[in-house]
């Protein structure tokens, strides 16, 4: 079996891309000096982009070089937080 004259690392997978966003606002409490409330909204993977796994590295089969799966657990997530600082 011969593999030809291809160079090393010719099969590259797609990169991992994720955009996160956080917005926050601090409010001073008028009735208690030094205390404040912070409202925070955070969003992870805002664009809800699918991140794919690496391609199949078996080049001798018909499915060689194909991507058949995604990375799970990276869907869009939004959370809101109310924090009391004293």
C-alpha cells in the first residue's frame, strides 16, 4: 500500500468560534452607604454558531475527510444575575 506524496497535516478542521457578551449596571443604594446592587446579563455563544469536530482522518475509505459530528454543549446560553455588594 502506498500513500502518495501528500504533505503532513493536510486535513484541517474548522476552528472553534464563540462570541460572548456581558452587560452590567451598578446601582448605589440611597439608604445604606457603601452598599450597591449590580444587575448583570451575560450571553454565551451569542451568534449560536455550530462548532464542528475534526474531519475523518482515514483517507483510504469513502468517508475520508468528511465531518459528521458537532461539538455538543455549546448552544446559546443567557443568564441574568442580581448581586448585592456590601
